[in-house]
C-alpha cells in the first residue's frame, strides 16, 4: 500500500482569522490514517492569507475526499481546494 501527498489550500472565512488556531483545528479534524506533513501560507488578496497544508493519506483511503470534507467542516474555513496530488 502506497501513500498520497496532497497540498490543500484552505481559505479562512476572515482576514482576521488566527491561522495557528485554524491549523490546530484542522489537525484535530483529520480522519484516521491521515496526517499533516507541513503547512505554509500564501497571501491571497486584501489581507487574506490561505493555509497550504500538505497532508499524507493512505493510497487506499479513497484519495483526499475525506480530508477535504473534514477540513470544510472546521469552523472558520471558507473553502478547501486541492492544489497538488502525488504518490510518495
């Protein structure tokens, strides 16, 4: 069984969002077998900063859909988009 690495772009619902707190809540929401391998930030516009979260999931877990759904249900998240996906 292989693993898949995906970079998910998580947009907070406000420019004033505490990104450290949001990152912590994202980590707590992960489905079983998934883990965050790193997080970066990207300036978007008008003071809004997105989190670029690299997530590792088992290849047989159905891709990134479960992680996307979990992240989308976290308070303070406006949207989640897959930026990159690759096998490792």
